[in-house]
C-alpha cells in the first residue's frame, strides 16, 4: 500500500504555490500532540492529515531536485510541513529536531526515537495488557474498543516481512506459538 502512495507521490509532485497554504493548511497541533508515549496514534494522524492535503511526499522525501522545475514550490511546501510537524509535538520533542533540514529528516528522526516497532519489551507489555484486560464496569462496546485498540497496536508492532513461501510457513508457526 505504501508503494502505491510513493508511486502516486512521484507522479504528483506539488506545483501549487505556497500562498494557497494559509486557509488550506491548518495546523494539526491542537488535536493531537506527540508526547513521546503516543507515537503510533500521532504518526497515523499526521500521515492521514498530510495525505489528505497532498503532502505525504514530504515525509517520504520525494520531490524535484534543486535544479529541476517545481523545486521552489516543493521546497516551500516542505517548510510548511516541517512547521506542522514541529507544532504537532510537545516543545521538548520538537526542540530535538528543530534544525533538521527537511520534513523527511524530522519524520525519520522522530520515528527512530519513538516508534516501538520490533521492540520486544513493548510488544510484551501490549501482550500483558491484552491478556489482563477485563470488562469490569465498562460497557460491552467500551471493552470491545479497548481490545480492538490493543490488537491493532499488537498488529502494528509485530512487523514481519514475507519474501517467499518459507516466510509464510514461519509466520504460521509464529502465530500458532502465541
């Protein structure tokens, strides 16, 4: 799916002038700020927001070269995305990436620091939360939503890339082990 988004971004390099940005490009900071503990949800919100604004290519780093037509407009858009990213983070976090040169660099830096993908300790904690979850005083809907969120988080953190049929067999054994 990301491959399709990358290909689409390559074909739709932005050429709109940055002056359109004032009304069209609202900040995301007021709705959900990166605190360090909410990276998964924050990153999903940011990707969705930027994709909706046609700016996802800035996180991927796809744009014209400095000497190509359209670079100035793309670079201005990249500056706008950089400011959105900074404004959607707690100041202690945005300060750590304030001097990175592109939105892609900011995105990758924050991802390296706060993403828990392939973090065995975090996966274990999510497993414990899932197995310890009790309905208690929650309604059936609230309890189902809690479990669904935990399962989605677990799916996100269990990144397994299959390259051949033997990988599928290994994945099946891994799932059966749980």
